[in-house]
């Protein structure tokens, strides 16, 4: 019988991963800074991530489109 997955906590993260740490973001192929580590609820799916890690581009994210993203009409 499988047990349900346990939520991830800060204790399960490596010591080098903390808010303000510089990390490599393979999805963007560039360095980034850890901006936030903590619980997050996706407003669209209502899926809760107990230990989400958010990155921002190196240099503060200048030039990033900050408008909320919405699905295209008709979907």
C-alpha cells in the first residue's frame, strides 16, 4: 500500500538553497537569485505547494513582462 506523499519542508532542502542564494536556472539557461521559499497556492488550479522555490533573474529582473498571464480567449 502506498502512503500519500509528505509535504516538503525547508528541512528537506540542501543547505546552499536559501533566499538570496545565487543559483543556475536550467530552464532559462542563466543565473538567478532565490527570491522566495515557502508555501504557495496556485490561484487558477488551487494546487498547494508547501515548499515552493521562486527565482528572479540576476540583476532584479529588469525588462521582465510583469503583466498577469491569462489563457487565450476560446480555451
